[in-house]
């Protein structure tokens, strides 16, 4: 809670107060003393009035869906109630304007509530960035009758939106440049590719015709099929080095970076998914976690958690991620291609780099 | 509120039209109108539930007719009839007036203007009458609400009226006085605050300097240096004086007959204590002069004074001139100075004979001292005389042997007196001046007075930068100082004046000496205590007049002379000035032939060297830094002690909470930074392995204390001690690790 004063209002008030003090220093009686007392009491009584209003007001915010999509407009509703004994006059909202846009609600919109009155305000809302952050009403502002001071009250429970990133192709250019498909011959880490092998067995119902070895079958006068071998596989690993910023310091700049980061990650996962190339993702989610995206289902699984699933619970997790990002081939498979995606890239660095 | 105010204002208008109405229609009438109005309003509200607005409004006032007849004959409340009818009319006005909100809004402004003009022109709205004050408060709030609505809201939606009602109630509860604000208590409080701040600073500096045994707090008169170089005015409070005697005298001005007030003064001497010699000389003089009590009361009185040492460290016993009795904490003080220095808070109770040295009666007695019969006065006779004149017990002050020794060898020891007549170092110029001043005079007192008046013409200046350094304790030094004042600079301060007068007196054949101490002039307002600053330190000459003893003089022009401080008292019996022999115009006659001032260089103002100013600034800055550090240390230690004390007095649960918080603080300090999720487990896993389990147990106790229901076990003394023990072990363990790392590095 903080109080700010209007310079002009305060100056005028002090001048009038000084005048009344001078008047009361020369003339006694109710004329001068009533004026003096009224001016002296104005600020404290206004403050008490506003504080009572704060304790009386209840705010409830709601959006029609649990998970939002970036850029989409959703229905937003805020319900304000005055449960106290004093009316609330010209309370204004302070909105999270840096990260969301409202269709019919503006900063500075005034709301007055009588005793025990409720009001519902509806508007459309669209979120500018992907990630998990507070949106809607951030603060409530109260003023005294003569607008000398303004009390800012942060809403105790803001609406926390989980905004999923768009699925775009922003990562394609980065990933195509590496020309990885041609040079690496990527294979699934889990799904084993069936290649023709040298072992034979008798045909069973259901075996594909392409597996029949006709030469051997003719020799043995029996349909014989080849038993497939499992090929060695190459893997791709994406290391998502997110920044470690405490929640209370997550400002608009952070949201922008996170938005781009998430979109890039999703785009990268989608890029490989489309080409049926499985990819391992190492990212912080409370602890250092690994996920594999090698199908549409696994992509959806990852997509559902990515908006609010990337965070650090301790500094040591961040250090671990950095160690993973900095490791130069120790304990890594030679067949593995590791891509580092830095949320907070240094000037001159690429957003996505291949770790040798 | 509007109706209430309207009623009050109209009533005041009626008072002015017909003055006797106030007796009958006072605040009670207004209250009756208001109650009736509200009553009609409630009825209307009730009737509205089943009928329309106009009918309910009209019907609601019908009871007024009934009430009119019912309250007709109530003798104690003769105004009730009028009240109910007025309330009914007002109710109808409220219901049927068109544009009611606008009427109330603009009507408030008009009513306020009327009320203010009634107040200013006719003194309406007495503050003692709460109802009238309330009416004014209501008007003021109505106007404020109106201004808010018109100017800030621009006619949209006014601020809730509840706010202004609360303001009005609060304003009415505060007293509205008839007299304007009296700022004197505030000013006095401010002065006291500043004084206390200054005292606190001085206390800190005083005690700090005591630790380093510095000489910073020697007496102001010793700090004069008695050297004649520049001196600056130090404002440390060195003495606190308390007296029950009046600090001023009242007398009638002889020219215009007006009653005048004059402040008294006191000379405090350091290092002398009880002045036996002076009191014996005085009593002897008065005895030989045949002075009666009525005469002596005109120029002397016994006075008491309590002295408390302030920012001072000295062994000197500082007492008023003419002290006859000196005690400290009830014990007599026999010596003039003590072996060990006295510090702040040391008190002395003094009884002294305050003499008006400027009184023409006293002057006459002194002038004629050598003409009184030189008879031997026995010890007993003198004691009886002292008791009669001043109600003092001379036998407590001086023994018979001491008296015999004092009077037996015809006065002061010749060797001692030789010191007071020594004129070593005096230049011929000085000798010439002395002769010029005094050769035409026969009377010793007159010689002293003319020298005093001659010196008082010289300007006073504390900045004697390049005047050179002279030692006033030696005759040569005094001669040099006299030369500086009289023939070189033509200005100086008390040291110069006192030295000059002493040397001139000696050159004129009169034994003279200098005394040092303080000269304090009481303020006009009587106070509980009086502060004597170091700047009041002073030195003055005394002349030994045969038959009268040591008589002080004031040649320093910046100080009031004895004549300027005289009490202007007349003896109670008719004993006029002519009878006593001191004629009017005595002083003017003396000064008629006084020579011109001969000085080569007239008062060159010297500028205090810049270096001294910078040094002083550095001293002040260092003193401030030291005192801030000292206060910081006190706060630190004080906080620790308070914390310990609070912990000792806390309940077991509170102690456990404190211990847990301190454990968390320690763990946090010695771990990597992490986000506090409010879970104690995060702290537990970061605790040293050796103590982890025990800390977990303590946290368990904490959770039990915080969250368990009323049926669970309370925290016992054993639990609390365990928590304290674990906390200390953890702290020790971290301390050892830190020391190991330091040694390792």
C-alpha cells in the first residue's frame, strides 16, 4: 500500500491551512477554529476512510477458460463488492497494461459502490505474451474528496493466466541452417527403425509382403520373411537454458524474453515433430527434467506444460542447467546432437547454438 | 445538517432583532426543532410504504398539531410549541421545495456567509455553546461538500456525505475557544527541546572528554588564559544557579515617579570559599560608622544561593562574593579549593552578604572610613553586631583566635600588602597617567572611582589577536596589559581593564588586586534555575581602602558599573543623602577634570585567523562523529540488552518462535541464496548434517506450537531449553567453520 500526493493539491491545502492557522492565531471563536479543525482533520479522516474502504472492498476476477492462447481475445469478468458500512467513491483500477489488452476496460475507469453494493464489469482481454503471469486488475486506487492524496492498494490475489505460445516456424531458420537432417541421419531414441536384416523365418499371417525374401522362399518352397535388425540411432537434445528470475522481479522485459523463448522452443519441437524426428528436451521444471517429443501426443503433452512449466525452485538447479549447457562432451553420447537455446543470450551470441 | 444550521442562523437573526429571545429560545430550542424534524421524517418514511410521496409528506406533519396542544402547558420547556411547529414547516419546506439539492447546495454558501458576518459583526455563535458550534461545523461541512461537488466532481457525483458527517462530528468534539491560539507554550517547548538537544550534546562531549582526562572543561575564568591574547566566547553552561530571593529590585524613579524594575547581579569568585576577611572588614566598618540596621538594609542584605556545577571540572569552590556560609550536601566547605576536581552535578549552598556597592549610602560610609574612630572591637561585640545587622553567627564563620590574628597585627600582613602595591614593569607614561588622574583628589575612594570612570571610556573588544601574550599573575604582565589598553590598542577586554585599574591604583598608592570568577546579571523573568555560561567568566579589580577593606570596582565598559546596578533603596528612617554626606552630582564633579584618552592606535579590529576557524570546524566535526559513534554503540548494546531481556521474559512458545527465527537466519546466512517458500523443510535440508535431525525436531515443535489444536501438549520448559541449545550449537558450528575457512585462506 502506498500513498502519493498531488503536488498542486497539497500545496493549495498547505496554503489554506497556513491561512487558517494565521486566522486562528488572531481570532478565536467557531469561525476560525472550525475551519482550522476541519483542515487539520481532513487528511487523517480521509486516510481512515480510505483504509476502511480497502478493508471493505472485495474483488474477484475470472476468465472463461483456464488456459489462454496468446493473442486470442477471451471474456474477462471482474466482480467488485462493497461489504462495509461506508460508500466507496470513484475507486479506480490499475490494470496490467504492459502484458494484456482490454477491450472495454481502461486504466482510470471509476467505480463507485454504495453500501453492500456489487458491480460486475465485463470486458474482453487478450494476452500479449506466452507464459504464466498475472493479468487483469493489479491495483485499486482511492482518493480523498479533494484529491490531495491517492492511496494505491495492490490487489492481494491477482488472476494468474497461463498463456500458451503460438505454434509458429520461428525456429525453422535456425534449425535448417545446421543442415542436420542431411549430415546426421537422425533416428528415434525409442522407436527403432526397421531395416532389412539377415535372419529369416517362416511367413506368418500379417507380415508385410515387402518383408518376404522371394529368393529364399523359392529355394525352400516356403514363404520366408526377413527378421528386421535394429539400427543404431542418433538423437537430438534441446537444452533450454531459461533465466532464473524470481517471480517478484518478472517485469515486462522478462515476459517478452520468455514469450520468445517459449515460442522458439515450441516451434523447434514442432519442427522436428513434423519431420518425425524425435527430440529430447532438457529444461528446468522445479528440478532439471527431461522429456522426449517424438509424436503428436508427446508434443501436446509438452505443449500443455510449457507455458507455466519452466521455472527454477533453487539456485542450484540453475547451476545444474548451466553445467549441462557448458559440458564439453563429458558423458554425452557421440551420436547425440545437442542444441542450446538461451533465453537470455549475450550480445553476439546466437539464440540457438550447437554444443560440440 | 442544513436544517439544523438554518435554524441556528435564523435564531441568531431573531436574537439580534429581539435580544430577550435568547433566554427562552436557546440551544434546547434548536435541539427540539431537530428532534421534531427527524420524527416527522421517520413518519414520512413509514407512510411511504403504503402511500405516495405527497400524501405521506403531508400526513407526516399532522402530529405536529396534536403535539402543539399536548406541549402547551409545560412550564420548563416553554419553547416546545414553537419548536414543533417550526419543525413541521421545515419538513414541508424540505419535501416541496423545487430543486432541493440545488437549494441545499447554494443555500449552504449563503448561510455560511450570513453566519460569518453575524459572527464578525455581532459576536454570534458563542464557542461555549456546543449546539451553535455544531451548527457552524455543519455549515462548514456543507460548504466543503458543495465545493467538492462543484469544483472537483464538476457536478457529476458528490463524495459520500458520510465523510462530511464524520468530519462534522469530529470538529464539534474539539474545543473551539474564544481566545485565539496561544503559541507561547509551543515556542517554550521548542526552546526547551533545543536546550535539551544542546545539553545532550554537551553531556556526551563532557563525559567523553572525561575519559581522556582533557582540560576542555576548566572554568571559564581560567580559560581566559589571563594572557591578554584573543579569546572567544564559549557558551558551555558552567554553573546552574537557584535562588528563592528576588532577582530584581523595584524602585520609584525620582524624575517621573514611575515604578521601575532593575535586574540584580551576582559576582561569583572561584577558589576563595567563605570570605572571612571581607565579612570582618565589612562589619568592622559598619560598626565604626555606627550604621543601624535600617541604614545597612538600604545597601546590603543576606541572600542565599544554590550553585550546581555544569560542564566544568575544577577543584575551585565557586561562591558569591561576600560568602559567609558555604556547604555541600549539608557539610561545611572550609577551603577555597579541593584537591580533587569537582564534576558536573556538584552542588554548593551559599549564604552571602549582597552589597549594593553603588548605593550612595554605602559609598558615603566607605568614603568616610578613615574618619571613624579606630576603636578596638571585641570579638563578642562584633559577633553581636553581625547577628543584629545580618542575623549571621560570626562565631561559626571565624574563631576568636582567627579574629585576633586578623585584627591583632594592625590589619593585613605587611608582606602580603607589599604584593598589592608592587608596580614593577610600569612605564613612566602609566605613572604619569595615574598621577594626572588622582593627584587632585584626597579621598582614596574618589581616586578609585575616577580611575574606574576613566577606564570605562575605552571600547571593549575580545579579538586582541596580535596584542601579544602577557602573564596576568605577574605584576610585569599586568603592566603590559595596562599598556596595551591605555596606550597601544586603546581597547581590550576584562583582563586589560582589571590590570590597568590595578596598576593605576597601585601607582596612586592604593593597594589593589584582581579577582576572577563570573559576573552574572539575572534576567527579568524569574526562572527555576539560571544558567551561567563560560562567556560570563570575568576578572575585576579590588582596591584596599583603609578602614573599609577590599572594595570591588568595575572598570570594564561592557559590564554595568556598581552605580548602574544600584538598588536605589532608601533607609526606612528619614536619613537623606545630605545627612550622610554624599552630594548629588558627586560623580559629575569627579569627572570634570578627567584627562582625555591618550592612545596611539585606536581599536584596530583584528580578524580571527582563518586557521583557528578551520581548527574549530574540525573539532566540531570530530566531536559530532564521536558522539554519533557513541550513540550508535549505545543503541547497539541497548538493542542487544533489550532483546535479551525480552527473551528472558517471554513465554516458552515465544522463546521457541524466536529460536526458530534465529536458526533460520543463521542457516540462510551460511547457505547459497534460495527462495523462501515458507517451508521449514527448505531450511532443514540446508542445515549441517550433524545437527539436521535435531533441527528437524525443533521445527516439529514449532509446527506443533503454531498449528496444533487446543488439546495438544503445550511447549514445555525442556522443549524451550532444547531449542535454545540447538540454536547455540548451530551458531557455534558455523562460527568454527568460518574460522577454519579464514585460517585456511
